[in-house]
C-alpha cells in the first residue's frame, strides 16, 4: 500500500504522544497514514510486549492507520547495516512522501538512536545499488520527499506547528488506548514518569502552549533541517495579539 505519511517511533505509544493529532488530521484530509514501531517496548516498566501489541493495534484503529513492528530489541536500537536495511524495506514497501521521526536531541537513548537509524535509512533507501527484496520480489528504490522531527521529552524551537484542534479528542483516545503505560489508579505496576496523573496535564499544557503560539487551541510542533516554503502568506496561522 502506498502511504502519504509514515510516522516512526522507537516504542509503541511514542507516535501517539507526539504526532497522533497530525496523523488524525491528515487522515481526515484524505491522506493515507501509517505507524512503524521499531521495538515492542518489552523493557518498559509497565505492561509487557503482548499487552502493548494489543494496545498499539487499538490505537492504530482509532487513528485509521496501518501499523507494523520492526521487532528490534528494546534498549538496543543499533544503527547497523542490518537494521538500516530493515527500515529501507519498510520505506520501499510503503513509499511514503513524508516521514515523521524522533528528534536527535532526546532524553531516552532509544529515541536518539531511532532518529539516526531513520535518517540514514531515509537517505540510503533512494540508492538503486542498495538492493532489497520483499516476499521474494526485488524492491524499487524510494526516498521519501522529506522528513520532519517530532517532539518527545526535550523541547526545541519548532520549524512549524500543526493545528490539531479539530482532532484533539481523537489524539487523546489514541493515547489512552495504551492503558498500561499511563495513569490508572487500579494498576499494580510501579509508577513511572508517564504513569503519574500530572503527566496527563503536561500533555494538554504542551498542546495548548504550541496551539497558542499559532492562535489556535491545540498544536503539535515539528522541526525541519531544511527550509520550508509557502505559496500564500494568508495560509499561515499565527498568534493573534
């Protein structure tokens, strides 16, 4: 299946926490979207890989996305030739025009390694002399037109902010689908940074903060290493003072 947008996270729930609103909005606009989880999140303090796989499938259904797991080991996302080639196969399989990937400056080492893996695979997937096969058939080269970084723990100055106001509830539902990872007073699992009740407030505050900066209620920030052009000054959403 040819996709328009493919979001890639190190763990199940990474994409939901960072750019689910953008995926939901894009889906609403008629674009085909997908999520790739690099690992099963098996090292996570709460839940296990079976629970997390079910939660990931539920979230994907809410967002209307296809979803696939590369099954790399959690805590060991190596930027190796084997892993680069595995991701090249994904890019060539779905042929997205845009990929959304982790930022390079992050608290979690898996997120940093995921950035570099995604970025290197992005470049090499366009080289015809790097050959890959899928289900016994040779794949054609494919390099997504562009990639943008989503924000996880560490903040950056955004290159642009997507207005997700009209799909904010869908974003919330997709996050809550990962029930094992977030606040649940009935859970017997140990507390984590994400499972505290205050984390819910943090997520809303961040979305409101970036929405406020462009004069809307909720927004999701992204970073681009390349300049972004526009065709009409009146297409811009800006803070209204």
